[in-house]
């Protein structure tokens, strides 16, 4: 069965988007997709969302390292500084929980401490 977990290792963000676009284009041009292709389309949608979210949080971290404030980051994301900070700290928590699980890298204790230090608090900078 096609699941996000089964296809995610096969794709980068770009290749997942390209395959998703190919399936969507075929469907929109009237070419019927079969059940397996529709399920692949659903799984690819999830893979793209996950990979994009991960990349966004890496960029948030890089922005913080470059001196950006949470107000600036929130504005760039179209949200408040508090919401941006909370999303980033949830991501750090998710990375900590993933550490040591099969097929996942995650953050060890040192990585978590470094990520939290970079994140700081929403009122800083």
C-alpha cells in the first residue's frame, strides 16, 4: 500500500512535487488515474507538506541565527511572532521525539539544547 512513509525516502521535495504535478496534470487533462495513482497522489501531497514544513523550520532557524526577530519571522510567515515561535518550538519537540526511532534522524539532547538557544523566547530580538 502507498503511504507517505513508504514513498518519502524515495523523494526529495523537488521530485515529490514533480511527480505530484505530473499526476495532477494528467488528471486535469482528462486522463483517468487508477486507484493506485490516486492513492499515490494523496501520499505525495502529504510528503510534500511534510518536507515543506521541515524546510520552513530549518529556514526559521537560519533566520534566527542571522539575527532576525520573531516579529520579523512572524511577518515573513504571515503570522504573529508568538505563533511563529510556538510552531518552531513544537518542531523542536517533534525532532526530539524522533531521535533514535528507526528511519528518523531527529535531534539528540545537544541538538535540542542548541535549537532552543537559537529559538530563544518570542520577546527576544
